[in-house]
């Protein structure tokens, strides 16, 4: 945990962001990406957590959530820089690793890989013609009729503005929410974590690498063995922000499009 706002790495990141045109003063916007995920215009889904997008592309989900339509992913060529950006960020693997994954699936008789296209235009045509299709194209590609962008649901960590902490490691966030770290470093204020029910499933997977159900089971064991209660669960971004604003030691998480207002600031997670 870092308590200084002039941490060298944080300054370097900020300078890089400025050069790339990423406006740190506008925290409600997602970080610029080289790609965007696209689906058929008939698809009722507008946004999904990154983990679910990954499962759709790897055919671990066969039907669209809340829509009885078969998922039909589409890929770009293995050497495409857009595919590399998508694979690393969403699938957590290099394109060659994804290619080998599909080779193993095919050899085992489990599943065939998605069709591979050589251009954004071909991906868009495939998505336009197939209601259950999902693909990705360069972020500056014009979509045209019959195709829409699927937003990747994201969260951001927030604390009270009196808190001097500006940077946390992902492991530190996990330990805070498991109550292994209970006092803010360099501030001696008790840490008060709060959950956001609207993002809880996504947060659990991103921070702990496990489904929310497994996290609930972990807390049942901690309650039984150590008499520890889980963080309170609030229902919305607004409730989380209000709690953090009025509780100096609080930490919470809200969606990327949340308007923070006064008394609340972002914490960078490395």
C-alpha cells in the first residue's frame, strides 16, 4: 500500500497517459483500447463483464445470457495486432496460446475454433448476418447498420478524499476485502470495505479470481472460525459513493461511468 501521491511509477503512468491522450481528469471513461467488441444489432445485450466476454469467445458459454440465441464468435488472423490486443486484455492469453487451446479442443473432439477473418469488414459482415455472432474490430472502425458495440463492464476503486493512498496492488485490494489488512498504511485509519451488489460478481472474479458464490462460502467459513463478518453490500453506485464520502476509512468500487462528485477519489490498482 502506498500513501504518497507522488509515487514514481504512478507519475510515470500519468505522463504516459497524457502523451497517449488518456484523460486522467475524466475517470468516468474507460481506458482507450485498440479494439472494440461488436455484436449483431438484434442482440439485447449492451454490456458484459470481461470474464463473460472471454467465456463467449472460448465457447464456454453456448447461449447468450437472457437470450435464447447460440453464440457465434469470430476471430481475426493470429498475427493481427487487433487480435493480440483483444486476446491479451480479454482472454488473458497471447494469440498463439489461444490458437493452441483451439488445437487441443479440436484434437480432443470437443469443439472447433471460431472462423478466422482477414479484415474488420469481414468480421462486421459475419456479425451482421448472424444474430448470435460476436467479434472484435479496431476501435476506430465504423460499424454501419446491423452491428453495435458491446461495452465491457468495468469497475474502479474509490476512497475518501482524506485518504492519502493513491496506489494499491491488486493483491492488497483482495487482502483489504478479506480483512487481512485492517488499517490504512501511513494514516492509521481503520479500513472499512464495502461491496457493490451491482458489480459484485464481476469484482469477485477480477480481484479474487473466483466466482461470487465461492467468495460467499469463504466468508461463511471465516464467520464460523474467526467471527468475522463480510463487508456490507450496498445496492448501487450512488449508495457506495455516499458511504465512502461520509466514512474516512472506507473503500468501495463503482462502475466506470459513475460520476464521483466531491469527497471521493479514485485509487489506481496495479
